[in-house]
């Protein structure tokens, strides 16, 4: 349900009455610089959004909510889950009619933001969602003199965020994006179910017969959790706001990280400061360092027993921590190694220049390989060999197969059939033995250069005749097109031959020839896919400055490990039919290329 931004007030029912107030004066276009204080100009409330800033944003690739979740959020969530019957109470108190009332109440008197309606705000939300690797909800702007923002997440319906006009007037564009990121944090961390219960209790659960004492107990537990959840979402804001002047590069220097930390810290703490006591006419005089010193003074004043008691009494019934406490938390986390590590990861992935992809289980369903390609090669190997036996190309293919078969015989590989001598005159016997070995290799799914090369020749006949069409996931096609427009080069590295790779991508059923998006194809001639040396060779071939500028996508844990050992960035693809990963594999995973932002 609603996740409010309001810094100190307990949750309140949102009334239908519209508040019409004179428009406050606009913020000054520039901030006064004071050498005695750190107060960098981070934009104005009326400033346009720089397209360059948006394109330079570093993205938290594969970001999981637990990567930034506050420890108190984790702890209090576990406590809530331990309360028996909490879920049943929530269902009893909030039915579909109440949900519908809340939805209509919020969207009936607001403006829906889109690409054509308040496009700057739409861009802020879209960019924030992309950085946090989550889906952007709908965004509404509502006339209200109380600076606030909240999220509504109702089961089965698209969530949306509501921002009051007074908050838009109060904040710079970058500060407003921090607010949107905060609200996205609630959705990213799946806070919706507990937010629902909290809102129920503040909307009159005490008046329900028999629930008075229970509601009081639950309210205290939920508000304790809410205060912790807000700290988590402040961290989400700290990840999203980034200095548009700092562009990620292949060299992620400590100085770059430090500058980014200072910028992000100032933006987020400035929001808290303005919510505590800011207004448009005074915004250029507010000072982040002074507010942090105020937070430290509050800690000192509340460190004795009396102060501790007063602080607890002051915050017990609040849905949000006090602004100074939130500022102190942001200051501490922004200095932590945990935050620095996340930033470094984000900047590294934003410095990518190339993407290298596996095929089976990554760009293409495993079922296509297992149910279409392999059976076709198995069924048509004999016809291909018989029709082309005396050509130079097939002689070379047979020589490779003979060398592999002799090696298998020496190693005692089961199912191997000896070939007649190379000077044998009975062509049919040679072909029979070759086909028997090829079929055994296919059945064992062996990744052999000799086998893959012959399969590519056989598949060519199938693709050229129209008997087969390549299959590539739709999200892969969209990603290839997007990367191409950004100048990111894409490559294929598969155990299948380069010829087979070109056939699959050059003859897709739904998207035609996709080779226009692919710069080169690599097969096992560069080395085995589970060998780190292979990825080193690919890096040397691609010519980028660092292997960390290459992203490798695969569904195989051993391949991912080899690529990581060579210095490449790695994401593991989770697709239907893929083999399970080790429990503690340690890699970021994706289920769609749409989750990859470069």
C-alpha cells in the first residue's frame, strides 16, 4: 500500500478534499557558494534534465534488494513474519472494495506522468528504475501543499507512486529523483505487504470490535519495521543519484568513487534537510555539513539515559525516523565499504564496450538445440557425407573426425567405432563407421571441434532448404539492437562451429538475419569454453584496453568461472530448461537480456 516520504508524522488517511494553495516562489537558479561549507550546486527545481547525464548513469546490474537492505529492516521483517495470523488479519481488514476506493481516490485527482505528459519527470523515474534494475511504476503528480510522496502497491495491480506538487517545488530535479528512487526502493524490496497492514491500522483498525488491543500491539511492531524500511529506501536513493559530470570509464579510480560518494550524499541529505525545515526561498542557504553536525549533536544529547528515553518516546509512534537520524545513517553508509563496493561494481559495468554471448541456454532455448539441431544432424549426417564425400571440404572434415576417433580409441572412450584405413576403397563402410561415431558423439553431447564442424555443414543444407529456421529469444534481439545503437559490439562464443553460429543468427524464424548486429564469431578453435586462457585470447582479439570492458553471458557455471578468472565481467543466464547452478555460485544472474543495462 502507501509508502509515505513524510519525515516525522504518523501515517494518515489520504482525504479526497483538494488543497488549493498559491504556488510558492521558484527556487533560485543557482546556489550561493560559501567557501566555509560544502554546498555544491546540484541543480535547480526548474532545470532541464541533461540527456548526457541520463546516458552516463551507472547501473546496478543484477542488483538484489539484500545488496542494500538495512540490517534493521532484515531484523524487523523477520519479527513481523513471526507474528501468528498477521496475514489473515490484513486480509480481513482490507477487501477489494477498500482497495478500489484507495486507487480511485489517488488517481482521480492527479496527473499521470508519461513521455508526453511531464516528460522530464518521466525520464527521472525511468532512469531511477533502470539504475535499480527494477520495473518503473506509474507516476502521478497531485496538488497538495504538504511535501510528500508515497507508493501504492495493491495485489494484482500495477503499483504507482504519487508525488505532491509542493515537493516538486521544494526540490531540485536531482533531489526529486532521489525521492523517486526512495519509493522504488519499497517496490524493489517488496515492502508492499507490510505497508498494507500499516496503512490499515492507521485508517481505523482500532475501531473494529475486538481488535483494539491487537491493533495497538501490531501498530507498534509495524511502525518499528517501517522506520527500518525507510532507512533501506534511503540507501536506494543514494545508489540512484549520480553526478552527471562523472562519467564511468575503464579505469574506476578511487578519486572517481570519492567524488561520486560526496555528490550522492549531498543530494540525499539535502532532501532530508528540506523536509525537516526547508522552503524554496531558503533552499540555497541550507548546508549539508551543518545538518550532519546537527545530527551528531542529537546523538550526543540523547546518549544519556534520560535522552535515550526521550528519543524513544519521540520516535515510537512515528512511521519514519527523524530526519537527523536518517541523515546520520546516510552519512555512515556512504562511508562504508559495502557502499563503495556497490559503486565500483556499477561503474565497472557502465564501462563495458563489448558483449560476448554463448548460444545454447543464453540467446537460444536449449530445446531448439536438443530437439531441432541435434536430431537434424543425426538424421542427415549420412546423406551429407555420401553427397560430398569426394569434395576437399568433406575430406578435411573426415580427417578431423578420424584424428578424434583415433584419440578416443586410445583413451578407451565407450561407443567408439574404428574407421577403415584412410586408403580404403569401400566408401560405404567408411561412411557407416563415421556416422556411427558421429551419432554417438551427438548422443553424448560432446563439445568436439571435429563434430561441430561437420554438424555445421549438415545444418547448412537444412537452413538453405528452409527445413530449419534459427530461434533467438525476443529479448536478445531487442538488446542487440539497443547495444548496436550505443556502439557496444556484440560477439558469439559457442562450442558450435562458426558456420553453425552464422546459420542460426542469419536465418531466424521471427527476426530474419541478425548478423548485422554481430561483429564476429568464436568457436573452440580459440580454446575450450571452460578454460580461462580462451577468454584471454578473445580479449586480445577484441582489442579493448581491459578484459573488464567485456561482458560474457552464459548459462554454464564452469564457463562463467573461467571468464571471471580471465578478468571479464560475467552474468549467468537463467532460462527454461537450463541446468541448475551450484547453490553458492557467487554470480549475478538474469532471466532476460532486458535486465542488462549498459
